[in-house]
């Protein structure tokens, strides 16, 4: 189990870093008064509604409602888990994250895994230098030294324990190698290198760290000798070898389990899958990673498009030819996670598939995953390649210009969708039209509200002449937060002021008489005051971070960005006044309680005294 990160540490961390720096490294911002503004990285927009407040250490988008502290930003933007976002910021600030109660300190473990995978990449790289046949393979595929370096390609030697011997210097390291997916084991438990006699493709995460590998078998099976040479189209697909969710087929099946010794056949890779990926590990989830994305971001500070292809070699060839926006999924169909990651990078995503049946099926799955992500401004396009061609072969034969031309002529999502749905439907008949509408309805319902959805519905109308009713999309639109100062209750006003300026809490002294007030929000106000007093120096972002997992998070975030007229002094005066009014209300409430009790039964002496004092106080203040 992961150890808990103390809240105190989160406070200190957020106090040390500046959210503006963190976001500025990822999003181009412009100074706007005291704040910074930018076009929102979380939704598509033409004019900036994304604001970062240095004073509050908080970001907020008035368009889509995205908001949070520097931690939240990293979680959303870099798609990190909470502890990883904290780790990332801690590294910046030169702090070490303390973990409470975690026995095994799993984060350190993760750090070790990264180091180990990096060492493995280096090892494979050195082996490539040492292997004439591996270098020859890349040469035959037309890769130059620069592109081999850019993708850090390597070679896993034709041996059962090359990596294990090189890096598995202790039992703990061997266990770690296994955890990293680099070792596998036979039925008798003997451990050996997962990747053998393969050219290696390191898979990097969005921070450029090696998290897994893909390996392509080097030795071509003798039986296929006649056909395989040069650009071997079908084997270029990383997709074909793995089936569904099952474990990857690894080429040790032919290994002789009785002796734990490889057979000659397996040694030559004769029975191995052509492409083999690392299994799922704590660091690697193939449904959430894209091969080449790191290199894309390195090559394109401003990214206008992404091109999703099927194989590692496709990605690399395209990059070498100058199409530096190519990525590939990792032996899986395009997932919704992928779609979200893709569209976070840019607005236009091209899916490039074989023109055959399998390719069209893969394209359809991609379409299904992107539909719920098709917010306005986003575009998905589909490019189908001629029979027997893949991007690798195509860019060789047609060059950059030819490939660009094909991209220009790519099929828009709408056309592909209605084309596929209408394939075996006679649109001249009423029956056919009804069937098309029937098929399209659940798909169109997944598109978020907006102009694109309206256009798709209009197109369906045009095709069928039927007015289609579609249920509301799954993703509801967030309303724009509106400041309504006139309608704010006192409690709400006090909370708003406090969230915007946590230091105001210092102006109060306990006990909080108003804590007894029976009004919505009072317990929250008390909690906030106590929190702010216990942790002086807390900024808005850090304060909200404490509530991130709570039901109140959303409401607090709205209050944090509500417009509040007047400067710091005005806010302080208003806060003190609000609290004073709340105390008065509390007295009145107590007075009412005592009077009600008095009507039903006799009061104790102490209560009578209290009542007299309250009456005097209320009278005195009117
Ligand atoms: Zn936004």
C-alpha cells in the first residue's frame, strides 16, 4: 500500500513553488493585470478564458470549469496520479516526499523502476552498437543514425540471460527486473530475459522516461524466406500480434519447459511473435500510452495535428521523412483514454489505417473512442492506405509531398461514420432511412453538446429526412460561474472571502460563537477558519487542495473565482463584519431557543441569567 503524504508537506510544497512557473512551462500565457491568461489547454477555444492567479496559486477556466492548484494542473495536464504530481513538484522544489505509514515506500520503488528501465534502454543501445545484424536490419529499413538516436533504438541480444546478467546484480534487482516486465519465467520458475534477439523500441511516457519496450524479432523465419525482404508491409503492424486483453504472446512458448533450456527453434525466434511488448506494469498501461508522443512534443513546440499510425516502424519512418507528428498505439485499438490524450495535444487528429477489412475495423473502433471526445473545434480524420501499403512504404515511394497530399484528402469523421453505417442500407427506401437513423442515434448521442453534434444531426436529417431525437450527451456542459454578490448569504460571503484570502482567518480569535448557528455552510466556515489559522501562509490553491476529494470542492472553487470588488482592506473589513453579523444571528437564535423552552417548561437559573444577558446584548446592539 502506498504511504500517505502528510497534508503539511503538501502545504509546504505548494508554498514553495509558483503555479505560474509550472503552467508557463506547458502553456503559453500572457499577463493580464495581476493574473495570467491563456487559451485553455483543457478545451478548445479561440479566445482565452483560462486564468492563473499568482496570488491565489490557483488556475481556473471560465469556459470549461477546469480549475485547481499546481498539483491539480499536473494531474490534468500531464495526466499524473496525485502522488506522482506531488513527486514532480517536490523534485522541482528540491524536497523529498515523506510518506506516512507506508511500509514498502512504493514511490521509491517506482523511482527504482524508472532507473532500471533507463539502464535497460542503455544496455540495449550498447548491444545495438555491438550487433552487425541488428544495425543491418535498421539500415535495410532505411533508418539513419540520427533517427536511431532520437528514438533510442536498441537490440536485445540472442541470449537467455544477457540483460539479467548485466543488470540483475542482486536478488532485489532481479525482482525489480521482473516487475519492470523485462524478465519472464518458465513453468519451473526459472527467470530469463523477456526480449531476446529483437530490435528494441523504448516506449517513453509523457515526461520522456522509459516505461516499457516493444521488440521486433530480428531473425526472419526461414519458411517465409521468399517473401520477406526490405519493407515488409504486414509485419510492420504492432497491432496484429496481440489479441484482446490477454497476455502478450511471447516467443518462449517453444522453450522446452521440461529442461528450462531453450530449443534451437525458439533460440532462433522461429516461433516468436513478430512484435512483443512489455506486459502491463506499475508504470506501463498500454491503453494510456502512445509510442512516439514524447518525440512529437520534442519536435513540435506548437502542435497542429497528430497522425495515429499502426506500427513503431511507421512512426519512425514518418519522423525521419519529416512527418514529426506521428504516434502509434501499443498493440491495442485506440481507447477513449488515447482519444483524450490525443485531443489534449491538438485539435486535429488523423487516423491512418490499412484500407483492408482489418484496417477499416480498427478505424471504426477509433471512431467509437473519439466520438465522446468530439468537442467543438476538434476534428478527427481517417486516412485509408492502398492495399499492401503502410505509411513506411508509402512515404518511401511517394515522398513527403505525396503523403501530405493523402492527408489533405483524408475522410472526415462524419463522412466515414455515415458511409459505414449506410453501407448495406438502401437510402432510397423509407425502410433503409429508418435503419440508418436507428444505427446512427446511439453514436451521435455520445457526441458532446455543441455545433459539431448539431451538424451531425443535421446531416442525418438530410440523409434520412427523419427528424432524429437524441438523448442528451453523456458529458453535460458546465454552466459559467456567475458572480451574484447581491444574493450571497453572510455565510457564503464569509467563506468566499476566506477562500480568496485565507490570511483573513488570523483576524479572528476563538471560540467561534457562530459555530452554533444552524445555517447551511456554518460547519464548513468553521472548518475553513480553523484550517487557515493552523496553517498560516496557505494560498487559495493549497487550501482548495485540502478539499479536492470532498463534496464541497466544486462550490469552493466557484467561490474562489467569484469577483469581489474592493482591495485587501475592504475584504478584511467585510469579513470581520460578516463574522460579527453571524455572531449576532447566533445570539438571536439562542434567544429564540430559550424563549421557546420557557414557553414549554421552566428555565434553570443559569438559563434565566443567560436569557437576561442575551436580551441586554440584543437590545444594546439593536
Ligand atoms: Zn477550459
